[in-house]
C-alpha cells in the first residue's frame, strides 16, 4: 500500500472502513432490531437468565475481601 488512504479503503475494523459509509444517513439504514433469540442488553433477557441481586452478606464479603467470613 502506497498511502494511508489506500490502506483505509481495504482495512476492516468491525466492518469495512469505506469512505462511503458516512454518506448514508442512519435513517436510511433501516430499523435496528436484534435477530430473533438475540438481545442487545442483559435487561432484555428472559427472567431465568437475569442476574440474581447480591445479598447484603455477599456485598460485605466482597467489600472486605472475605475477612468477615472468618470466625
């Protein structure tokens, strides 16, 4: 590659780095919806896959490095 511009035309980083991408308005790209069975955020998962909230005892154990559990 003789120039950075030539390199950029063929480079990939999460998709092509083509110069033409900025010329298309986002509204023309269509709706942003995850495919069926996929989720963008953990909070959108079904209840059975969500994280269980930490108890106060667990929070204390984390904050003290487990020192309060010895006894």
